[in-house]
């Protein structure tokens, strides 16, 4: 693996695919990525981060994205 990180353009394309409601493919391998949700924040805080971790099962590269929360009830 020459370059272990995704470029900024590759990450923008993956984020756009997620916003459209689809699961992106790895821009390097063209293999469907797997998704792992990551929670965040603590009890009592006024905020909580929700992140998605996308991992390519073939080349093992990954990308971590913040997911925008909807309104609070």
C-alpha cells in the first residue's frame, strides 16, 4: 500500500454518497465498504457526537466521518 490515506477528494465523494443514503465503495479497490457506528459524548453534556467509521475489507483503509444529528426531542 503506497499511500495509506484517502485523499480529501475521495473523502468528499464518500461523504456525498452517505448523504445520498447509499454505502460508498472504496475509491481505491471499488469494493463495498463496511460501516461501524461510533458513539460519543457523555451523560450530562449538551452535545453528543455520532460518527461513522467506514472500512474497506480488501485494502483495510478507513475513513471516519461525523454524522449530523437531527433535531432533539
